[in-house]
C-alpha cells in the first residue's frame, strides 16, 4: 500500500525546532534517531517532552517523538479562508498522498530509504492553534455524524529505525496484523 489514492505517498516538507515554539522551520533534511525522535528537536527523547504532559508525569514514555500532518489538510483549511504552510502547525513531517488518519495504531511508515516510524496515535489539537490563527482550531477539530470528536491535526509516532529524511522521499506503509485498532489521541 503506497497511498490512499493509489499514487505515491511522499514527504512534502520536514521541520524541526530546538526551542519550544508553536511553529517549526522547514529544513532541507532532518535526522530521525531510533527511540528518541528528531535530532535537535525540542520534543525528542525517551520520555515525554510536551510541557503539559511533563507537568502531569515526566516519566511517561514519549509516544509523540515525531508529528506528521498531511499537506492536504492545508488545502482543506484554505477553503475556509486560512493560510497554513508546512511546519506552521508544529509538525516534523508534512506528507502528501496518504490518509494518515485512516491508518491503524501500530502502522509502520518507512520514510525515505532507512527511517521507520511506528504510528502511536492522534495529535490532540491545542488552543495554541487559535493563537496562531484565530478560528483555526474549529477547522482541525470537529464532530462526525455520531457526535464523536474528530481530530485532523496530524498523527504521532515513535522512531523504530533512524535515518535522514528530506522532501521528495517516498513513504511506504506497512499495516499491522489485524484486528486493526483505530487511532486514539496520545
């Protein structure tokens, strides 16, 4: 399985930031480190780095080492009048040609030739999104027909195998053995 649309899934942009900031600058490449995350990124580490999670329990395992968002989300929010570019929502990897939110927990994503990220769950969009652009949070969090919360601000993963990745690199998807577990917030 390469993508949700039968085409080739690929990396559109890569981003990292060594300081706590909502947005992350685009880079020519980033290096993923097994068991840690993105080299030089403030959220890299074996245990949680997200400020609210550190405050709750700093010993929790870091299931949020890599944040991925599908570039197609930017087109979707643009139709509602918002302008968002890769890295601006804090993601490390902007993808295209793959429905990230349809992937089950435990999916392996081969990014480029070497790196492998295991999908751990959904990003829980925070109010900082409205500080970035007022009203944007409503565009990335909604409800489905049954009234369940739908989070569209990307997915999180842990690095199984390290490697350097860059825009244009292919993404290969390996689904876990059934039964497939839908993504939950992590």
